[in-house]
C-alpha cells in the first residue's frame, strides 16, 4: 500500500470528522474484503486509538468498531482492553458510543464464557 497507507493514517486523525470516519470505515472494509490486510490496519493502531478519543460521536463509533474488528479473535485481550482502557480513558460523548462499548463487552464476555 505504501503511499496510500500513509494518507489513510493521516486521514484517521484528521480534524474533519467526516474524513476521519471515512478513513476508519475504509480500514474496516480493507479487513472485511481481504483478511490479509489485517496486518496493514494493525499498524494504524495508535491513530485508531486517537480517533476513539475524538469529541465527535461518529468518529468514536467507527473507531470502536475498527478496534473491535482488530481484536475480535483475541478472547481475553478484547474484553480487558476495550472495556477497561476505553471506558476509563475516553470521554464518550453520546449514548451511541456507550452502547457500542457495552455491546462489545457483552459479546466478548459471551465468547469467554462459552
């Protein structure tokens, strides 16, 4: 990906929420269409975490979804990482973001208990 990857990383932390959300959704689609791209998107992890701290609900929602997608196969890491670090360090601004976080935690707990 090279040059395109650099532009996507910059777009994730862009000030415009529409640019950030579009870049996050693009990362999600990269993983969804070809799982081999997971390693590429994992290199954006710091930028995705920064986007999850955004004051815009839409950006938070897409960042949480992408973080979940990256960690969905890590059973214990998924629950611990997303539930503790995000709920303690983020100031989630809207109910939709809380709902997304709650949904991720419930799915993670269900996987652990099964």
